[in-house]
């Protein structure tokens, strides 16, 4: 009798936790995607960095997504402070539902102020990031993307960035 009760409880509990779908879910019919990333950094000399990078995309096909991405960053320390704003189009191609290749063109506007020398500077720079990465599902239609991009327009001695290579971690809803 105990074995029958145990089997019955297992069948009932597995039926209670199983899910099925008769029609397509709204996430499958919605072609819009939303996401981005956020970063915070702290360091010596009262260094603080906050970055927000929202994105909105549209699924052209199940494997191809195009959209707009933005980037806003604030940095400050004892010796300087700066703000940066960038925006532009992106395109992602997904394959094997776990990997992607990506292209992203952004134009950046930077305001920099050196506190010791009372020096202010405003600059602009365009970056073309090419790369790819891995995508892990974390919810029904939510994913975490981990990637590596390289700015092919980067010039070592003539750039506002310290390197052309950037790692990226972000979240996307709607894929």
C-alpha cells in the first residue's frame, strides 16, 4: 500500500509541475526584443563609474535581429570626471540557439574635465564593434549574453578608449 501511495504522489506532483501549451505564446508572436546592461565600478582615489546600456531590437527572422543600442557612462575620481553618451544600430545573427555574431556601430560624445589643471575637453568618436558570444536562457524568453567585441576603427594613439577590445555581458527579453 505504501508503494502505491508513493507512486500516486509522484504522478500527481509531476502532473502539477508540468506545463503544456495548446496555442503559440505571445512571446513567440512578438518580434520586439528589449534588454541591455548596467555596470558599476569603484577604485582608489574615490574612483566611481556607472554605465547603463539599453537596447531595443526587432526580429527580422528567427535568427536575425536588428535594432538600436545606447550607452551612457559617468566616471569620477579625485582628479577628473567625465560623461559619455553613445548610440547607434546593431545587428545580431543567432545560430544553434546558443551562439551569436554581432555588429554594432556607435557614435560617442564625451565630456572630460581635469580637476587639477582646470582643463575641459569635448570629443566625438565613432566605433564599429564586431564580435560574438554565447547566449544562455534564464527564463521563458529571457537570455543572458556574454560576448567579446573589437572596435575595428580603433586607433591606439588617437582614441578616447584605452583599448579596441571590449567584453560584454547583457540581458535580452523577447528572443
